[in-house]
C-alpha cells in the first residue's frame, strides 16, 4: 500500500501520476470500487486506554469524546477524531458520480486511495472541451476527494487537464477556486453539493475564455523571469537554509520547460505566452517536482503545496491580462 499502485484504477490512457489498474470503459461502480481499492468501509470505535496500577495490569477505560477510525478489511487504524466527526465512506465518493454518469454524460476516469486509505478520490470527465490555437486541447473534469484524518474536507473541484501533457489545474475565477467544501463537522449531502456545482461547471466557458486570453498574451524574457520568481520563491530563506538551492533548481527547471523542453511548449498557444508560463509551472508540479513517490507527488499536486503553487501561478498569470 505504501505506493498505492494497487489502490488506483483508470480508463483510457495511463494517467499523469502513472499509477493504477487499467479498466475498460463504462464499468459499474462496484467494479470501480474493487479495482480502485475502495471496496472497504471506515469503521469506528471509542478510544480506550489502560490506566496504570502499581504491580498489576491496569483497568481499561473509555474516552467517549474521541473515536478511532479503522479499515473494515485490514483493521488498520486510520485516525483518531472527535465523536462529532462525520465520516464519508470510500464508496460514497464513487456513488456521487452514478447519476452524473447516467444522466449528465460524465465518465469516471480515475479513482483511488492515498496514504493507506486516509484520503480517497474519484475524477470524472465532464464532456467539456476547449481547443486553443495550435490544437492545444483542454478537457474539463470534476474531482471529488475527502479524508478520514481531518486533513481534507470533502471537496468537489472543477478541474482542467491539458491533453498534451496531462497537467492538471483547478478552475478558479476572480482569484477564488470554484471548489465546494463540506467540513467533516457536518454530514455530506451529495445532492446539495451537485446543486452548488451546477453553477461552477457552467463557468467552464468563462474560465477557458481567460485561458485563451493568456494564450494570446506574449511575454518578454524579464516578464517570464519575474513570473517564475513570484510563483516559486515563496519560502523564507532565513528559516529554511535549503530554500535558495531548491528555488534555483526549480527556477532552472521551469524556465527550461517554458523555453521549449516542456510537453506542448512548441504549440502556438504556449510558445512565448502567459499560457505557456502557466503550463510550465503545472508540468513542473505534476511531473518534475521532487517527491518521495508518485503517490506523494499526486497528493501534493491536488491537495498540498503543489496545488498552492499552481493556484499562485494562475493568479499571477491572470494579473498579466487583467
């Protein structure tokens, strides 16, 4: 489970994180659950502890305000949470897409678990597609992810995937992500989330119009250097002595991707444009940034520091055309 290779599934081409079991199209939710490693449930029990007593085994007591969450299949512990914590089950994430697939034409494309089951997700293609100049194709997706350790609210995020390089980017307008977040202090109402998402998904055209604007905005050398500095050089050098070396390495890599080494960097939409700078950053985060494993890189790119870098890049790019 450490690398989660056996707990992800996908249809079509190998996904950008290069993990998972390949499935034929149009599989049932049950098949997805089995092949994605999501055919188990989160169980819970009150926290119990043994009080020490001199010269003898202690007596067992219960701490009712906290509970242990564990896997039904392996009994492996997942986390300790408050008794008010609302659990979302792995199969609930897949079931979220059932009517979207049957009625709205969504297609599940990848799903799985991270961190031995502490996080799990499913990603479906929405059918939305835009082609920028030079046949630079961008597809629309919907990502639903959650955690059972308090590190991630149940989050539904409209996402784009650039076909030529499989780079991912969350849809954001006016500096704000279009994600719908349900904290674990409240129960997850799938239908309510879908109603809210109806607005976000219809904003695809508006978001891609801005991406088209980025593809038409030519940038000069000093603009690209300033852009990458603002996006990548955030750590405080006084508190992180390794930040300067890390930043320099990242800057060189991203600049090289932008200058022609990146996937699709030669396409008309990306060559020497603000869109190309944004794509260089997303490719760096999704494919090149150092990580302990592909699993950790994916977790960072979608939910952690990598996601924050990509959002910063989007914000900075949009400032160039505002």
